[in-house]
C-alpha cells in the first residue's frame, strides 16, 4: 500500500513541477539562484529542527515504532516492526501482542501468522505455534522460513520424522538456507545418524562460515563418533567465533578429560563456570576430578 501511495504522489509531483517550469523560466538567472539558495537553507534548518525534536524518541527501535504506531494504527507493517523490536529486546509477550495486531489487520498475510507462531514458540506454546505455522503455509505453501520454523516446533515435541520433512522442504525451496541445514543436522544427530548430521553441519558452515553453533554441534557429532581430535578442533573454532560460549568450553573440557589431560580439562570447566556460574555439568565435572 505504501509503495502505491508513494507512486501516486510522485506522479502528481512530476505533473506540478512540469506546470511550474514554464512560469519559473521568466525569473532572471541571478535572482533564481538566490531564491534557490534561500529555499535550500530553510529546508535544511527545518529538517534539522525536526530531527532534534524527535531524536529522544528514535534512540531505539521500540521508541521509534511505538511513536509510528500512534500515528499509523492501521498499518500492519508498522505493527510487525514494533513486534520485531520487542522480540529483539526479549519482550516476547509484547512481541506476540503486536504480531496478533498484524494478523487482525491482515488475516491473509502469511508473514503475520509466521511471526505469531515464532512468538508462541519462544514462549513455549508449541501447539499454538504449530497452528500458526500451518496457517502461514496454507496461505503461502512456498514459504521456506515457515517450513523451517514448523520443523523446529515438531523437533521440540520429539516429532523427528515430521521435523525432518519440514527441514527438507525448506531446503528444497531455499537451497542456501544455512539454518535449515543446521536444524536438519540436529534431527539426524538425535536419530543417531551421525554421518548425515556431520554432512548437514558442514553444509551449514559452508553457507555461513561464522556459524558458531554449527561448529559446536559438529564437534558433538565427532565426539560421539570417537573422533576426539576433530571434536577439539570444532569446539575451539566455536569458541573463537563466540568467546562467551560456556557449553563449548564444557565440552572441550570433556574431551581433554577423556584424553587424560586433566589440567587442561579443569581450565576449560573453570572457563565455562566463569561464563555461566550455575552450570551443573561443569560443576560436577570439576568435582569428579577432585578439584
């Protein structure tokens, strides 16, 4: 809608400029330049004052979109953006509320239903999330993100076969979808299909070289295969990409402990606890080593 309105406004503006052009041509050149300079000066001053007044409101995304919502209550896109701002601030209840506003405004918008589902998923409301994802896919069957999200919800419910199917569909629709390959790897890993899991993690990493979680889970798969040197390499890469990754330090400690390198293991466990003091696995590991 916004694009169309802008298009119509632009056409009208062009018509007005063409009409004025014939009249402006009779102004002497020097006077015309003077008027132009004055006009530009006032535009700059006006924009600067407006920006100054609104600066306090627009310091963060939430302030920006809350302000816009007050002036554009019927705009679905505005509600979506405010919901996104709440989501990235971790305010899931408010995010869900804004996404629901979007659904009421645009009930046939697949994106809106997907976003509601995503908010529900992050609240642990899996059945409701699945329903929203299914609605999104009824409206737009070739929606790779919705297939991936539906797969994640199925995975969280232990419905691995259904999750696999959704991930595969997402990849078919979007072959460069790193998250879907990563999720597919998780599902294969949970089925004990480690070779296939490793392949999917590697594909995800190829598409997204800074994918710390993919390196971490690739390390888990190698560890479960007994390939400890490979596991160490992947955990170290995950830590290099994400230094505040307590699970990676803990698992690296497990590998070192399994190799008998106890001092190195303790160092990794201590680092995990420094980042996450309430980490039972790391606490128990250190205690088992008599430290």
